[in-house]
C-alpha cells in the first residue's frame, strides 16, 4: 500500500509538471533606462530614459518553460554633454524580443526567470523624416540600422497582469549614436538598457 501511494504521488507530480498552462495575448508597456558612459573628443554621453509599448504572445508552459515573443515600439534616450551644453537625444526602435521563460505556478501567481535574445531596427531616420527613402528601402540598404542583443530578467504573472524587469545588452555598433561617436574610441561599446514593463493578459 505504501509503495502504491508513492507510485501514485510520483505519477501526480509528473502529470502536474507536464500540464500545459493557458496561452495568452499580452498588451504591455513601460519604461526604458539606458545605461551608457562614453567619452569623445568634445562630448560625453550619459544615461537617459525612454519608454516602450507593444504586444506579446505567451505560449502554454511545459515543465515550467514557455516562450513569449513580442513586438515593441521602443524609444531610448541618452543625455549628450557637448561643450558644457546638455542635449537630450531620443531614438526609436522596432524591437522583436523572444523571452524564454521558466517559472513555478503557485496557482495564485507565477514567478519566472527569463533569457531574451532580440533583434531591433533603428527607426530614427524614418520616424524623423530625415530621408525620402521608404522604410522597406532603408531596411534593405541601411543594414547598420539593425542591432542584436540579449537580456536577462525576472517577472511575475498575477491574475491578468504581468510585471517584468529585464536588463538588455546590445552588441556591435549602436547605430542611433554613430553621428555623435565618430571620434570616440569606444564607438563599438555596447549600451545597456533596463526595461520595466507591465502587461495585461487576454
């Protein structure tokens, strides 16, 4: 009888671990805080703030793992100090992050950790109308506008709300700052971004 009870308990544990949770569409938004400290010949670039907004799709979870691809419009800012004059620079991005999440379902809430590879396209020229080329032409011809990165973070699903905090690193040139960093030795240095988001699940 004892062995049977242990066997049934193990089966219940395995079944619970393989249960697929509900899928959901998420509308989300939040704040960006860019972390940068670059120095050029005549200027310094310091931290700045911005915001993001978009939609996500969270798959059902198996053994605690789930995927959450997102499509975000993100505005990131930096503060540029040029000859003792401060300039606030904002750049717009179309971002496609894919959150790989793992968490524990506590019934009333689900805390989780995540790793997020992402690709972003800088919309600066298009958004500011600084070129007559279409967005498609820019995407094909201006490959320097593409940026890649990865993020790590944590989140919490409660009722129909999702709250996440994530820190991202961009790799390669940061296209939105090239015009200001031509003379800086650290032109290829990556820029970090702290992202705090709140989403509503449908």
